C-alpha cells in the first residue's frame, strides 16, 4: 500500500512538472514576442519551480533566439519593402516618362495628320472641279455632234468649246491654286454656253469682251489711271475708255469716252465729270453721231442735278465746186458755212 502511495505521488509530481513546463513554455513564447523581457520572465518562472529552472531557462533562451530571428526577419522584410518601394517609384517614373513621350509623339502625329488632311482636302477639291469641267466638255461635244447631224449651225459652239478645252489645259498645267480655280471656272462656263446658248448660232453671234487697266503719265506730268473695255459681236464694236486723275487745282477729273461702230455708222459719247474739293460736281457730256456724212452733236451740262441741253446739228452738202456745211442749234438758229476748194 505504501508503495502504491509513493508511486501515485511520483506520478502526480511528474504530471505537475509537465504542466508547469507547458505554462513556462507559453510564457516564454509570449516573452519572445515582446522582446528580452520574456526571457527573464521564463527564467524567473523556472527558478520558482525548483529543479526545472534550468529547463525553463533553456526554453526561454530558445524562444529568445526565435525572437531575434523574427527580428532579423522583420528587418529583412523592411529592407525588401523599401527596395520594392524604390523599384515601384522608378517603375512609375519610367512609366510617366514613357507616357509623356508617347503623348508628345501622339501630339506631333496629330499635327502632321491635320496638315496632311488639309492638303488632301484641297487636292480632292481641285480634282472634283476638274472632273466637273471634263464632264461639261463631254456633254457639249455630244450636243454639238447631235446638232450637227440635225443640220443646225454649230460654228459658235465649236469655237467656245475649243476655248474651254484650252483653259482646261492651262488649269492643269499651273501650280497656282487661285489661277487654277479661275481657269476651271471659265472653262466650265464656256462649255455650258457652247451646249446651251449657242447651238444654232454662228461665230458672228459670239460677243467677245476684254478689260484692260493701266496707269500712264500725261503731257502735264499727271498720273492718269486708264481702263479700256471692248465688246465685239458680229459687225458691232463698242469701246469704252475711262481716264481718272487729279488736276493742279485739286479737282477730281473723270473722262469717259464711249465709241460704238456698226454698219459704217459711228457714235461717240464723251462725258467729262469734274468734282471740286468742296463737293461741287459738274458733268459735261458731248454726244457725236456720224451717219452718211452728216454729223450731229449734242452737248449736255449738268450741275448738281440741274441739266441744260444744247443740240448742235451739222450737215455737209456738196454743190458744184464747193462744199456747204450747215450748222443748226436746238434754238432754231441755222448757219451756213461755205468751204471753198483749195
């Protein structure tokens, strides 16, 4: 019975020591997590439990080592984290730089594309205009051919069509976009007129026009602007010349001379307009008609809307060995002027 009791006590002591060691081990782990204080706590616990103090110290030391190892691991982790952060910063910086370069390159490409698009648009417009002219010329050719087969007069249309083709050729040869546009427009108008307006008409029905401008210095040293417009249709020719200058008194002078010739008849109208510095306007108009050797002159004076007309008619008669010129005013007065032979 005594042996059994002793055995039971020994077993109880072993179980108690095992339980104490487990508690000490848990305290050691807690101490390892909080630093070196945990090791002291483990050692103290070992001392209180008698002969097991050595084992407690050993466990505490082991835990302390584990704590140090964890400390190193934390330091390494911090270092890795810092390295990763720097790497990420470098990566982001490189990415930003790449994005910036890409953006700049994209911007330059957009400018280039816009410029290319503008040039392409202009070229497309010229191609469309040229195509329109060629289409009008084709229509005119077909219409002229058809009309000619029907026995209609097409000489006027053929002349206009030839002029249209000439202007188209000139337009395709020039690099001046403004001139090209003007020539194409004129070529298209001529082709349309050839097809729609002059079928059945002769060349005499075509009205040719010209308009010239120049500046000259007259005998008195004045600068004179001269513009001459001419229209010709069949046997009728109309010419209008306008001269503009400022005289020595500061008056603005405009002289218009219009001459019309048809069937051997001539009509000349000279209009002289004087505008003074104070705004006064005086217009002198002389109209001269010559028909079958008879000359008729009409003079008109206009001052600010008040118009006075004087008509002078001159007629020449040949009698025997002398020529008689009769002059008659609109007032009724008549005068014979006898011209003796040389």
